[in-house]
């Protein structure tokens, strides 16, 4: 069990990282603009579930191995960034479909939307770096199993991220609903969501190559 003071300190640190708009927020907003509230929420849910493997890896010590391997960590960055670019391109390609089906909840099966978000969440190097750098600082070996304490902190991060990113996605989805009254506007908005994701992926790709 994580001591209360450590728990409070970690929660504050996690909130600071989560609330400030970053890759996860931009991804969530971009998806909501392209797919609507439900599509955005399912993407957020998948994205947040993608954190679970990272939590397990870091808690079991595997995360440190990945972080110390330049090749593995670099590959993780590139794959995640490239996938976000791909999703952005798809959103732009199908923007007219979104306009034609503006009244539908989402144009893809729920499991596919969650799976796409899961891949983005699991390949997010910033989350892995945060867990490796921050989690150990809030673990008290004298309080019991270090693995269980890290799992506990990781699940707190998971819950905070799910709530925060859902608020962003649902807000963006609500704005999209207003635009949906005009098919041409919703088509443009879906394109904007795609451009946002491509821009995010490009920045992450550039960062990955610069780190080499």
C-alpha cells in the first residue's frame, strides 16, 4: 500500500502532466472532431487501456530495459507517431463520408475504434518515460511490495487520464455536433481533426529522429 503522502504527491504530479494538453489530449480532440462524441470517447478508452501494458511492464521492471535500449525506445516512438499520422490520413480521406453520415454515432465498429486508440496509447513513449522517471520516486520500499505500489500508482494515473481525456473528447464532440447541422462544415471539421493528428504524428516523428 502506497503511503498517503506519497499517494497525494503522485496524484498532483500526474494531474499536472495529464491536464496540460499533450499528445493524448490532441489525439482525443482530433478523433472526436473526426468521429463525434462516441467515436472520440471510444478512442480515449482504447488509448487509456493502452497504458495498462506500460504499467505492467514498468512495475515488473521491463520498462527500464526498453528505456535503456536506444533501438527499442526509438522504434516505439516511430511506430506510435507513424500510426497517428496514418489515422489522420484516414480521417481526411473519409471526411466526406463523415459529412454524409453526420447523424450516425460513429462510422467504425466500437472494437476497432478502441483498438486504434489502444495502439496509440501502448506506443506512447512519453507515458513510458513518465512512469520510469516518476513512479520510483513515490514508492516506499518500507511500505511493502514495490511492484504492487507501482501498480497502484499506475492505476491512479489510468483513472485520471481516462476522466481528463474523456472531458476533452466529449467537449470537442459537442462542438462537432453543432457543426453537423451543415454537411459541408462537418466535412471540413473532420478534415481538421485529421490534420491535427497528422501534425501531432509529424512532431513526434521529428522528435524521435532528433533523439538519435
